[in-house]
C-alpha cells in the first residue's frame, strides 16, 4: 500500500461544514417551533384577555353582591366586605397601600389628601359603624346597612376619576 491510499481511508471523501451538521438542523427546528409556539400562546391570550373594568365600576359591581349579604343577616361579614371594597378602591385611586391601615387611619389619610370635604363625614360615619359592628359584635339594623351601602355608592360615584383605571387585584 502506498501513502496516498492510506490517506483516503482515514479522511472522508468530502468536507461537511458545521452548519450542515444534523445537530444544527435539529436545533434550528426546535428553536423555530419554540418561537412559533410562544407567538401562538401570546396571540391566544392577547386576544382572549378580559377587558379590565374601571375601579369605580368594579366597586359598584361588588356593592351589588353585598345586597345579597344583607339579606342573609351576616352583619359582621357585610361590614368586612364593605370596608375591604372601600379600601381597595382608595388604594387604586390614590396609589397608596390603604389595605394595611385601620379604618380610623383611612379617615386620617383621607383628611390629608384631596378628598371632598362633604364626603369625609360620610366615610367617617360608615367606617365608625363598621368598626363598631366588626369588633364589638353589635347588631346592625337592616336599614342602617342599606344606608351605609348607599353612602358608599355615593362616595365611589363622586370620587371616581374621569379616566379609566384598571381593576384592582
């Protein structure tokens, strides 16, 4: 055997560049499928997402569910939900964490911000009755609960901003 025949036995007949290797083709295929799948996932949830309600409309819808709680006679639960709705609304309205504040701290906070003066007494009365019912286990009259619900609706309606805000979490 001569030297030229030995070289042909060791090396392949032609050279294959790295971009023609099977691993490159397979990786490109997987990457393309991932991109197409991610794009499809994004499009699916982009077009199917639920439109967000303004915070004031969200609060009004939650008040509608509170009317059912009044009929059950769960005074404590009614006022807990009422204060939670109001605190969530004020958190979204003023972009300050009000959920961790007590009811009286909310009143003090609202005195310090641009809150309509004629509504300060209303919110103070609603939150005082809520505090009394929640922690003193007092019985609330159905008419008082309806009045507090109507006052809360009035507060939301009069303080609602003109531009849309997204629904709170």
